C-alpha cells in the first residue's frame, strides 16, 4: 500500500468588534505519513464528491482536534475520527471537486 504525506490543521477563531467568532486562519497541528482507501465508491459520484478513509499513526487526541487535513496537496474535511488503538487512527475525510 502506498504511503502519503498528511498534514492536520485546526481553524483559528477570534472575536470581532461585535462579539462574533470569526475564522482568521489555520494552525498546523501535526505532520506524518498515512495510507488511504476509497470508501463507498459504488454509492457516490466520484467525479464531484470523494470520501476517503485515511489511516495514520498519530494519537487519537491530536487527530480529533483537527478540522481538516491535506494529503498530497488535496484538502479533506474531517467528518469522523475512529480510534483504532494501539497503532492507527482512522480519519473519514471528504472532498468536493469542481
């Protein structure tokens, strides 16, 4: 199975003058390697929407803090995190393509 570079990010928020929380950027949490597999490919339109299961050897507590990740330059929104201790943490990520 092929290994990919993964970067986990957390969105940063600050309060504006009116007291509303506003996204101001992103913060890199961790970088590592991962393995990927297609998830439910027969049930979806893979041309515009793609769901991946991403396995990485990072701690569950770190991964669950992340809002999104990038794998090989593609940004995935993290929709679910599964603790497969002691070796893996599984991320369910989705991406919309134009």
